[in-house]
DNA sequence: TGACATTAGTGACGTTTGGTGACTAATTCG
DNA sequence: CGAATTAGTCACCAAACGTCACTAATGTCA
C-alpha cells in the first residue's frame, strides 16, 4: 500500500530520483509530546520504525499529499498541518530518495494509534532509532511547533473542543518546557480574545470545579508595536 | 552553464523528474527591496526573466547548492541565506521540474548586478512576469524576511559593515513597511546589546554628523518571558 | 555673521504591560 | 467541621514602551 515504486531490486546506494513526503504527527502523551511511527514493512530494514512517508502522486499538491497521509495513518485528518521544509543532505532515508519534504501535524489528545501494531505513539524523549534524515525532520518539527506556538492555535489543536484554563496552561507548559504563572497567563489570554466560556463546569475529583472554555478567536487589530530585538547574538 | 539537462527536445507538458533550487536574492534599493533576476536563456521562454535556479548536483547539500548559486549569480556569497520551503503544486516552473526548493539570500546594499545584462535588480513593487511557482517563492521569501527580522541579523546583513543608527532605523522601516519612533528604537537597540560604536563620524551633507556603529552582538541571557498570544484569529 | 533649517542624540514623563504574592471560592476527604 | 486541593481574581510593583521636548552640531542663505 505504501510502496508505490516500480520493482527495483537494487539494494546498492543508488538513490531513486523522486522525493518523499514525511509526516511528523504529534500528540500530547502525559508530560510530553509523542510521535506516530510506522513499523517498517521490510524486516531487513536497518531501522524498525519510521515516520509515515510516501511519494507524491502525479498532479497532487504537497499539502494535499500530507493531509492524505495523515488520514491514512490515523483514520482522521490532523487538526493542524504545516510544511517544515526540504531535507536533503547525504543522510539516509528509508525510501532511498534524494529529497524529502517534511510536514508537522497535530492530533488532539486521546486519539489512539490504529490497531494492528503497524503504528504506535512514541514519547519524544524515548524514540527508537530512525533513519538519520527522518531524525532531523523530527527535530525540526519540534522546533517549528515551539516557534509557531504564539502565532498559530497549536495548543488548542492538541486539546479537545472544550477545555479548562488549567488544561490550556498545562499544554503551554508542556510545549514550552517551563512553568507559567497562573495570573499572568490568564491576563494575557483575556487580552487576546481567543477563548469564550461555555456554560459547563467540570469537577475533576477534589478541588473547585473549573469552567470549560472553547477556542473562539475574535478579530482584533494587530498591535502596532515597535521593534523587538529577540536576536541573542 | 545553467542548463545541465540531458538534451531533451520535448516541449510538451512532460515534467522532468528532478527538482530545482531557486534563489531569491534581496538587496535594498531606494525605498524598497529589490530581487535579482536572470534573463531567460531561451528566447522562446514564456517569461523573459526568472529567479536564479539550478538542479542539485550529486552529493551536494541543499544549503551548499544555494550558496554556490549565490556566488555564481553575484560573484560573492550572500551575507545571509535560509531555506524557505518546498514548492510543488501544479504551477509552472521554468525548469519543468516537479518540485522546487526555495532559498532567500541577503546582499548588502551597493552590490551591483553582474555586467552583461544577464542579471538585473528589480524593485519588489515592479517585478516582471515570473513563472507562477517562482512568483510564489518570491512572496514567501518576503514573508520570511519579515518573520525573521527580530530573530536574525537581517537588517545588519543588508547594511555595510559600519552604519549610522538612522540608517539602521531606516532599514527596519523599509523591511517593516512602517515608521518607527526614534527614541523607542534606540532604547530597544541599547537594551539588546547588538551594536557597538566606532570612533568614526559621518557628515551627510546638512545636519549634525552621525556616529558610525558596527554589528557586534554580545551574549545576553534569553529573557524568561510569559506567553505571547500573537495569534489574531 | 547671524538666523534658520536639518539631522543626530538624549532626557523625562506618563501609560501600559507583565511578574508576583496573596487573597477568595468551591469542592473532596477524613 | 476543618484540612487539603484546585480554580479564579485582585492589587502592588517593576520593567517596558510611546511620546514630546529638549540639546547638539552641522549646512544654507540672507
């Protein structure tokens, strides 16, 4: 299903001339992110697991191909998807292609990997060995998610449709890798007009029940600020 | 020189199976940025001008190829270079390849286009017709430069080694497309420890002479800020 | 030569933004 | 009931930022 190559028996370091699209699907998994990996079809493959990848079909857009692969890998479409670039140095790739185009996708928490053991979620900190080029793609995916965190609804796409503000803050803390102050977080969120409260409350065991919110961004003028020099040197 | 294809007389919509690297070289030109374009070698080409592009050579890294193309197009190496992604939808490209990898490069002001008329600088606002895929690459290059403006030394790479603070501010204003307040700009710059003064002053016709500065970033701790919700909805 | 225009550079004030600790509120558990 | 736990808010203070106004140093021109 995944192998669309014409039968080429060569195992030598001859690269196929095409290129692949490689997908990094991320979902929250406890205190960290997890990546979806496919078990290698070829038992002789040097790595047992790999990112989902495929060759681009004729007359298919890159973005469309990535979405199609997301559906193929999960049964549903990722809640967010973005290209992270082209990867081609000498590093090895399972498809033996010259070049691979990487995509990051987000999957809301709680979506299980397809049954059958062909795919599984692996925590970021405990990945099995991957082909070097795919390893680079995973690392870039991680960076990209952090970079986009404040410009795209990353955290919201990893949460269910309704969530508590504590859950939202925990998601930001997971993605940023550091703690945030409750009052500051909520004040900033208030000013951004990104969420609206629902009528529901959720009692999570002990403690005061929390109100549920949903992601409902409202138009606001982009603040005409001065320059930020974030460059560190 | 640029055409490395095996002689394929086909003019039909048959795509070559390879991919190209396309370079958007930018330099300040008056009140806006300018792009370096090559005159099409083939007089029957549908567009008279194109971005510099080439096919990746065997065992060559994408980054290396982009740098090589920058040197070939200008005689010198770009002062900054970054990949901006892979482009492949149905849109036409002069090389008739399935996929193109775009790069942005910066060139300090004052570097002339090579003599001979094979290349020329075109102001952003007044570009000639380009193949649709290259047009998309140019647009993405522009966005990327603005996105990176506060994280990479974009403005400094477009200026000569020493410059006045007014020139630096003008460069930021050019890139951002809006005016900045002088005192705020300088205060923020001061806090960022990015420049150091030289002993030289420059008298530019009328008005008080300005001190020259050079880009000399000093290490500083990354500020542990809270979250920014720049997302506009 | 002196008034004026022009550009560079800085000081100071008030407002907004953001970090922080401490408070109140509502629930479970014993 | 009281302690523990989690949610939600308030108020204080410091840092950051927009703005105006001022001083400084040059050229231009009457």
